């Protein structure tokens, strides 16, 4: 129970940060309003937000994984501080590019900055560099739409073959073996992947490479590399294609698995298949190690865990910001927003949005780093 409460707390923080990144880029984002928690607790939290000298407008871009978390957070923060936050949510690749080109106050990415990206950031962070602040974790769900099938178990080798066009029909022997009680139809598999550069793709393929390298012989990265399949933009686009296409399968954050989209349970080698849930993802994220240095808190995830109840297909979304050299006109609002999304109050909102927590010890360091931004 204590661990679960800690996880929920961390989760909220993560979502908040996510919210910040998304907010920055929201300029062209969907006007969804998300699950805009309008409860009394949300109102109370909005009233306790520390605005300081926050003013004006923030532009941001990046991870669409955090989009569902950000909408509610931006709503609360903007109402309290009068700051307009525009977060486009065009994908992690777009967010990092916008950040290194000095177009946004901060960005959201489901992958930590690469060395060459850190170098590029020094051109826009006067006297400093871009750093990774983990704000939200969550399971990458594999959604499916197969007529007559409500539950489905897959393992890493079978997933790898499906997404590399080596298994092309739902009644394939490998799928039957994992689902002996399912009425699998003679139906072509329609595998959907992201069309844009995406941290979700990066983490999904990292899982396949770590657990089924011989069946998924690719280097991985934000851009999709495997053969075959169809593509759609952002997590919302993949989820929509899965929802409307019989025979479809695709990957996206759990928060997009709505409106009747069923998700795959993973056979990880544990005693029983593991469902894509916040609590199960939290168990896997608990194995993460901090590999960043200084004020950078990039994490290394353990995709190969076989712990009971641990769902290893997870991602962590980072808010990317300059440690030093932030623009003076946006720094107060950036700090205030990041402070809010990393706060305990903010995390309490996130717990309901299907995201998994950042461990308390890590988020505590993130909060300290936010206060030192200059």
C-alpha cells in the first residue's frame, strides 16, 4: 500500500511535467480539454499554484504521449497565473528540434537527449545546456481490434514478427499457441506504427530489441525502421486507426486506449501474462537507474524484467529545458509551470490519467533542479 501511494504521487508529478512540455507546443494541438478535472480538489490545487512573476505566453512542442496529461494541467495553471501555454504535441523529434533551434521555452521528449543534441542545445542555452527532467512515466499499450476477440496475449518475439511483417494473419500458429482459448479469425493483420519521429516508437522498439533482437534486427530510434505496416501521426492517430480498422494492432500510451480499445497482455516469462496498467508499469519503472550526470536525470529502463506483475514496455517523458541561459522573458513562467507539474498537488491530478509515477527520490531532485534554473 505504501509503495502504491508513492507510485501515485510520483505519477502525478510526471504527468504534470508532461503537461508542461505539451503546453509549450500546444499552438497547433487539439483543443481537447482532456479529462479537465473540474473537481473541488482540482480547484483547490489551482488556488495553491505559486505563480511568482509568471506572465505572457509559453510555446512548446514535443511528446504526444503527455498530451492527455497536459490538458488538465494547463487549464489549472493558466487559470491561476494568467499565462497562455501553447503545446503542439508534434512528437518527441519535433520537440527536440524546436528546442535546439531556440523556438520553444522547453520541450517534451520520451527519449533523453543524445550527445549531439546536448551539443546543439548549447547554442541556445547561453552558458548552459539542455537537461532531461523526468516528469511522467507510463505503459506503452499495444491496442488491437480483432472481431470476436476481447483478450489477447502476445510475447516479444511474436510482437516483433507482427510489426516486421513476418506474421501477417491473426490465426497464425504462434498467436494460437499463446491464445489457445481464443477464436482467432482468418483475418489479415493491419499493423500501425507512427509516421512521425516519436519517443514512443523509440521506447517500443527498445523493448523489442532488448527482448527479441533476432526477430527485430534493427537499431531502433525515434523513426520507424521495420518493414511493412501502415503509419499514422501521433499517438492519437495510431489509436484512431486501431479503433476503426478490423484486424488492426498498434502501440500508444495507455491513456489513448479508450472507447473500447482492447490492449494486449504481455507474456514476459513471469508466472502469468502482465496487463498494461499504471501499477504494473510502476513496478517496472522502479528498476530504472539514473544515468544522467549533474542536473540531468536521464533514466535507464530495464525492459527485460521478468518480475511478477511488472509491465516492462514503458516510457518516461522528460521535460527538456536549459539549466542556464533561459530567455529572461519566459524563465519565470517556465519555472512556475514546471514547479506546478512536479508538485505533489499536480501529481494528485495525474493519478487518474493512466500515467505511472516517477520515484519520489528522483522527483525530489527534479524539484530542486527546477528552482535552480536560470
